[in-house]
């Protein structure tokens, strides 16, 4: 009935249009899912995608958008650099956790310091923690040719075990009556990631995410390293002939990715989350993979995709409280975005031809 015909070159129209088409298909499929769950699909879609921006309580939800988007954008920017070079860091969730632990541990070690240098030092500690965790799969890849996908993914579970351990042991609040969890950074001003503009949800993590977008855009379009990243992803053999060192590129891309994920964890634990706890991690590292691909691995696109994904978080919370939707349904809706993006992405590289195939 139909066949796929390879395009001579990827279609610019479909490359730009498939993310929009994926969002529309996600809304349609999500509406069908909500109807199956016994919820008015139009009300659910409106609550998730419309009300947080234009609804009655939009002034409250808009402030939450940047809070949710900042860690997603930070992590996705780092992932997109590696993905463009064919370096697959799937363990950003682990680097996010280790960055949070490192930054929090550094700050708590000096409790109750009032030094203005403490928070900048915690930022460095968080980035360094994520960077070191990313170096494990990077070094194993370059020295022993291991698969960075498997190694980075398995390290997520190690990081989660470490999080549970320090929450109940090393970083547990001594005044917390034995309950797991660290001191609350909201009660520790020198180490608290406070809002710079509370009504807009702007804190230092949001500022850093914007700077990361600018840095990544300049790197990819104005720097030799960015050219090497793009060349390696498009033509690995040509990159080798051009003198690109693949091992060094793995270390650099994994390092940047890990450092940005660590920063996201540090800003989150000292800000919106407030403390190290057993359930601190919220799968931002995995959701950022969807954000990276939805943004077409382009820094500007990643920023827009991060805001869209944050909208599903904020709107999903609103739908859960007002319509009684289960949290799993919102997670499934987010997964649909990646599924439909990968499904319709075939249109960028193939034409659909209808009719019978002529015999050779």
C-alpha cells in the first residue's frame, strides 16, 4: 500500500515541523487516554496546557514554570552536546543526584556559616560532583571501549543508593528526631538558593540555565570544538581524517554534561527541594532526554522544549489536584512526546510513497 523512500537530504520543513506535529499527536493521544480514565479530555488538556499560562491562576503557575524548566534545560543542554557528537550519556539522573549531594555536603560541612563565599563554593562543588560522576563512563569508554549508555545508566542506581545512604546517615539532620533528610536550606540563608524575582520564579538556577543556552549556542556556531562536535555526529570517519580526537571529545562532552547536571541538582536541592532526602530525585535526568530531542539538539530549541515540558509538570499537578488524574498518567503523557517525536521524525529523512512497487 505504501513504502518509504529515502530523501537525498533531510527535509528542512519536516525537521522543523515534526516537534509541533509530535505535540499535537501527544495531545490527541493524551485526550484519548484521559477519556479512557473517565476524565473529560478537553478539560484535562486545557488544564495541563492552557490554564497555567492563560487561566484564572496563571499568575501563580507562571512562576512555577521557570522553577521546573531550569533543571530540565540545564541537563538537556549538556546532553544535547554529547548526542550531537554521537556520545550517549543516559545517566544524567545520577550526575544530578551526585551534584546535589556534593553541593549540599559542602554547605552543611560549614553550618552555620554566614560567609557570602559559601554559596559560590557550593556551586563549584555541585558542578565538580556531577563532572566526576560523568568521568567514570567517559574514562571507561576511552580506555576500555565500554558502552557509555550502559555504564552511565547503571551508575544512576548507584547514585540513588548513595542518596538513600547519606539521607539516613552522613547528612541527616541532627535535630530531625531521627527522621531521614538533611537540614533545610531555607533555614540556612548563606547556603540557600533564594529567589531573585519571586513572582517570576527566577533563582540562580534559572540564570545559569539561560547562560548555558547562550554558551552552547556560541560553542556550536562560533567555536572549533562546536564544529568538531557537529562533524563527528554527521560524519565520524571524516572527523577522524580532519584530526578530531574521539577520546578527547568523549571526555569533554561527558564532562560538560555531567557538570551541568550536577549544577541542576545543586540548585534544586538548595532551592525548590530545600533538602537532601530519600525521594529528592524527580527523574529530571531522564525527562531531559525527551527535552533534548524535542528541541532537536539545538540550544534555542532545548530552551523552548524545556518550557513545554515544565508546562506538563505544572499543568499535570493542577490536573491531579482539580481533576483527580493520577501522576502516572502525566508521566505517560510526557513519554508520548518522545514516542511521537521519534515516530514522525522519519518524515524528515523519508518520503511516503503510495501504490504498488514496480518490479525490477
